[in-house]
C-alpha cells in the first residue's frame, strides 16, 4: 500500500512538473497562431468567417489583434488576450483560460459597443463565462453558461446596461435572449 501511494505521488509530481515546464517555455506566439487557425477552421465549417491582423506572444498567453468574426452578426475586437490557466485546468480536468479584450463591438443591424472587458472561461459539457465584465455603452456584469449541445444560454445572471436611446429595442431582443427587467435595470437571467 505504501509503495503504491509513493508511486502515485511520483506520477502526479512528474506530470505537474512536465506541464509547468511546458507552460513556462511554450512559444506563446506559435501556440496562438495554431489556436486561431483551428478556430478559423471550426467557424468556417459553421458558415462563419474569422479574420485577424496578427498574433503576438504575451507572458503566459497570446494576443490576437484586430479580430473579426462574421456570420449572422459581426463581432469585432481591437485585441483579445488569452492566458491559459494550466493548474486550474489540471485540477478541474477542463480547459480554463482568462480572456481580456479591448474595443469590442457587436453588429446586429446596428452597432453595440461593449468596450473593454474580460472573463474567465471554462470549457466542458458547457461553456462557463465567469467574472464577465465590460465597460462600453453596452455593458455586462455577471456570469453566463452556454449549453454546447444546442449552443444556447444555459444559466445566466448578468446585469445588462444599454444606452437610453436603445432601451425601447429591448422587448424585441427578448425573443432571442432570456432578458428581464427589474426596477429599470435589465438582466440576462436563466436559472
């Protein structure tokens, strides 16, 4: 029993040491180019286009510059930085990364500026966006989960701020998103 426990401890230690060394010495720019290329291929299979100008390596991650995703809507970002959380990913057995972005906007026939922000992304049976925050004319603050089987919002509790001149359009958006209004404040909410 003691020998088995020692063997398991060694395996865990060397596996953790391997991933830690990989994390420190990983060429982040090349990893970013590979990730964005894979994303382009997957989105193209779904009838969407992803374009960007450059990828640069960052400490513990990479940044994609001038990213646009076009499909039913257009999403554009001045930059998006992705920093994988290796230890958390190992402990949860799911990919986890911290994402920050600048200059985000979404176009659905009209432009919605979300500004700068970020979130912690966990991908598994569902995609979880925690600590979600943006600071533009349109802003979000909270969390959202996405059910990967049907690509719809699973659970959500996020405060949604919209410009005053846009508030009359919120009833139309209720047809697409689980939006509720409480005391003049809008929320994306689903339990």
